[in-house]
C-alpha cells in the first residue's frame, strides 16, 4: 500500500514467512508463503533539486562514541545498512526502463528508508527495503502500469544480486503480492517467461500461527551454498529431497483449501526435517534448531520462516497448546508473538499492468 501526497510518496513492504516449500524456490520447486504484518520497511521519496540517497540515522551509522562502540556495532549489525540497497534499486529500475523503452521524466528526488524488521532473522529485511523503494520509483515516474506485476520480484532480486545477496524469488513475490501466495517455479515457466506462476490465496484460510525468534540470531546468509553445489552435481539425496519439499507446498495449498490443519502441521514438520537432512546441524545452527525443538516439545509444528533466525509454529490443538508454547519459549529465552498476515497488496493499477 502506498501514500502519495503533493510533496512525497511513501510505501511500506512487509517481512515474509515461507510457510511450505522453501528452499525449493531456487531449485525450480514450489512454495507457499505469506506477508508478515508484524514487521515492515518503509521507503519515502520526495522531489528535490539533486538526487539524494539519505542514510538512515541508525542503520547507516558512521559516527560512534568510541572505537569499542564501533566494533560492537559492527559485530551486532554488520557493516552495511540500507543505502546500498536504495542505490542498487535505482540502478536496476533505470536499466529496466531503458531496456523496455520506458521514458522517465527528468526530475530528481530524495529517497530514504526506515525498517523495524529484526536483522538476521530470515524475514527478508533487505528485500523489503528494495520492494518499498521500487514502489516509490514506480509511482514517482508514473510507470506502474508499464512494469508487469510478475516481473517486479525479479527486479527486487536483481537489485540484491548487485550486492552479492543470494536468494530466491519467493520472498519478493510474497512482498509484492501480499496475503498468502502459492508459487510454482517450474523450469519450463522460468525459461519461457522469466518468472513463475503466482496464485494468491484467501488469507482467511490460514490458521493462527506464531512467530518465534531469538534476540541474537545466527546469520541467515550462509545456508544455501553447499547444498546448491550438491544439487548441481546431481546428488540424489538433495534432488529427491528438494522434489519432496516442493510437493509439500502443493499439499499445503490443498490442506488450506480443505481446512485440514492437522495435515498442514505434519507438512510443516516434514519440511524442516528434510531441510535438516540436507543441510546438517552445523549449517542450520544450534539456536535455530533449538527454537524448532522447543516448539515441538509441546507438540507444535514448526519450521524455519526462511533460511534461519526465526521459525513459524502452529498449534493444531488450540489455545491450551498455544499457552504451553508461549511458556516454553519464554523459559528458553525466545521472543514469541502471533503471526499477523498482510492483506493482499495489489491495486487495480497493478492488476492492469501489461501481460
């Protein structure tokens, strides 16, 4: 959703939860994901004489109280904030418009951002910033109707690719579409169209779930490397497991349509078990595994939201089980909160974009 006034444009993009099928999106698989309304990034754009990318006063901090303050900050937050994401978004957007012969007016702007998405939780904080900024550019240049909805996730992914961030399309699809989305990344579709088939589902079908994460999670950016090489090398375990994980997304869609929530719970658990089988405990990280096992200790289904740092849990047995889950998480020192689903985000203008 966006806010457009005379002097500025503002867009919000949300975190996302990979409910089923991840990480098969980068292996021509299928996924079922939803936008997470608990956390978001905001981009703001206003006309200005020069083109300015504004650093965030906290996330792009370059002034410190001491050397120790600098080192602590780098250890906890990393070296990079969001300025590089905004710059990459501008570059990818400009090149896309040139390649597709889309004329852009010559006005300049000032672009800034803010975010409350916890770092290193696998909730797609970087792509949320890019998605929000892209929406601002689409409106500022009045070209939203000229950029195909299905191609917008590719633009977001390309901007992150400029910075060496490796990921799949499912996160960006969920952030562009909002709501709950079933995605099919079959190789035939990707080769022919450059994107998958994206089918929005009614968010009301999704039962109440809970987000769990640690205050100091592990880095979610190191998960895919070894498994992808094994997949490319044709290792049977990885290929078969990815095929099964992709199938879980299809089964999960059916379970939602049929309101078979016990089946949904079993699919979530199987998704994590297959990921653990392929990646191994060393790659997944002890904190991440313990979050899953904490949820499972009270009979809740649980899996990663992305590649680590946060998990999504579901209590098929109702409110008493939810209370047990909350108690277990609090005892283990984890943050737990109800997962709020973003409503569908596409406007009439988006739906009328070129096919």
